[in-house]
C-alpha cells in the first residue's frame, strides 16, 4: 500500500490524508495518476505475454538443438516466402519447406520461439528435430527390392541399410502365418482366425507366411526387428468373404457358414 501526501486547504502539508479517495480524489492528482497506471497494468498482463504451446520431442535424447519441424493445419500450403513470414513472426529462420509428405517447414528457433510458434493458429504442431541413424546393414541382400528400397538414386550399392523397428506390430491379414518359420526369428504371433473362428491363425496356404517374411523376415524382410501378427481371413485355398474381412477389421464375432472354396 502506498501513502500519498497532498497539500490540503486548512491542513499542514506534512499531514497524511485519511479521507476516502472517492470523496476527495480531485484534490490529490498524484494518487489518481498512480491508480490509473496500476489499473492499466492490471488490466492487460495477458496481452503482454505471447501464447505458447507444447513442442513434441523437446529434450529427448536425440533432439537436435535449435532445429524444429513445423506442421501446418489442414491443407495449408506454403511457399518459401509465406513460410519465412510465419517463422519470422515468431523470430525464427526457415531452412526447408515441405509440401508433399506434409505441409510445413523446418526452422531454426530458440525454445521460446518454438513454443510460441506451436500456439500459432495456423500450426498443427511443432516437433523438435531428431537425429536418426541406420541400425543395421545387410550386404548382398537376397532380392533386388531390398537393395533398391533404401536408396533414392541408382545405381544399386549392393547393400540394404535398415532402421530400428523394435516395438512395431504389423498385422498380416491374409491366410495366416507359420509363426515357427526360421526367417521370422520368433517375432510372429497368432492374432485371430476368422475362418475357423478361433485364435490360432495357422497358415495352410503359404501366402500369409510369404507376406510376413517380406515384412519382417531376418533375411528377406524390410522391418527385421518388427513383430508380425497373423490375422487369418483367407482359407487354405486363399479364399474368403468380405464379411469375414469386415468382421475381423471391426472386431465383431464371426458367426457364419464356411467360406466358399475355389475347388
Ligand atoms: Ca541399397
Ligand atoms: Ca485356426
């Protein structure tokens, strides 16, 4: 609390004022000015502090300091100029514009700038850039596809470089999987069998096991450390029904006649 001393008619100037301010406010301009300033400051603190949002991946082990990915809402498409304007609005510098896989840009930002950009109405989210590194190398892979899939430009380099896929679960909706197949390395599990209506999705055809091998096989697979889940919707002849596939997809119980055979 502050005490103002004002000269009052008939009172010594050193004597404090104890009258109610609403009655005598015009006789103490210093007190009025102070009150107005305090009222103005108290009324506008929110406008003085920019809004901030959450930055995904901030502080993670692989985070790249000062580098952020900014993804825009909806179908916003930005060219370099408008990306630069949006980043500059929060104090950042655009380093790359994305307009295919996602709509957004990479930018150099401080932590505070990144949080402010995350709260921008045009921004879906901001994520801190992360270091990535290939975890494995397969020299002389057994297929052209494995050699080709890890590189954009030809010629082939005779190697397949692959990243981590531990913890990734891939559902193979097919004829089931022979989960004991050596190439799957014990990373195959039964999910559901809508043909037999049980939980043993064995493969009596071979196609599902072949697909699982392309996905996660030690030798022939792309994601060499992922887990594949067998979902059997096709019988040993490779035939099934749309109803069976839908029932499996929606988790609905399967109660029906055996699917038609091709033979
Ligand atoms: Ca290659
Ligand atoms: Ca079964």
